[in-house]
C-alpha cells in the first residue's frame, strides 16, 4: 500500500515495537464523525467511527495519538492518527487555542515538487479506514482545519500526576488524498475533500505495547 507521508506512518509503528514500554493503553472516550465521507470507491456517506481504543506515545518533543475502533493493529483497523510536533510549545501557551492542522512539510505525492511553507502546522492528522476499505488505499490526510487542546500530556512516560497525563481535544478538519492534487500543481479540489469532526479524552498510561509486533 503506497504511503503519502512518512512522518505519521513512522510514529504509528512505534507502539508496535516490543522493546518500547511507554505506549499508553488507557481507556478513553471520544467521537469521530463525518456527515459525508468520500473515500474512492469504498465510502460515500455518513461515517461514525465509534472509537473505543485510545493510545499515545511520546517521542522526543512529539506526541503521537491513536484513536481507533478496536485494539487491533493499525493496518486492519479504522482510526485517526494525530501527531503533535512539539508538546512543550503547545502546553506553554497554546492550550485552549485553535491550532492549524495540515500536512507535514515535505509531504507530497510521488513525483511532485515540495512546496515551501512559511509557517507549517505543528499538528498533523490522518484518518485511516483499513478495516472498512481494506481492498484499496484507505488513508485520508487533513489538509486544513483546526484542533484545540484543553489538556495535553506532558510527554514524561514516568509522570504520576493524573492531571499531567490527561489529553483532551476537539478537532474540525478537511481530509483528502494528496494524490488528487492537480498534476500541474495546486490544492485538492473541494469536491474531493471531506469534513471530519471529533473529540477525545484519555489519560496516558505507561504499559506494554498495544499489540504484538508482527
């Protein structure tokens, strides 16, 4: 399955590594919804994920969050992957502030030139429907939108304070497949984008990986 981005995919694999014991397996609550989700020949209509698995892993300054239906491996599940580039910057002055969500710098379809971005977003989101649409590429990436963190885990796997381990946020993004960008350059056509909204709340809990390494 082709991957459009490496940043999100790389961190999504960290929780599968057997030697890393700092992935969270805590229960949480949340919602992922679209009034009309469009994904190739697989889905065109209302989509409600019904997530019941919430995981996160700190990695240097970043924090990768996985909101998913079921606790199976990502490759056979429906879920949302959210990557926060700099936890400390967000916690420092941006809690409660809508943050831009978009593609990471350098994430472009194969063969397309990299476009310079003066102020790249520090939060990136991908929606994957590997269970619902397992016969085709089933990952859509947020190209614009916002996420607001009211609380964000401080990134310390050994943190004992419950308040410091809490992450809660709401998001409202437009997702699409970057390969739908016009060959001559430009943005993905509006008719190929889908609005996805959601919220989540969970506590980081250090534990064993969420699933065995295949």
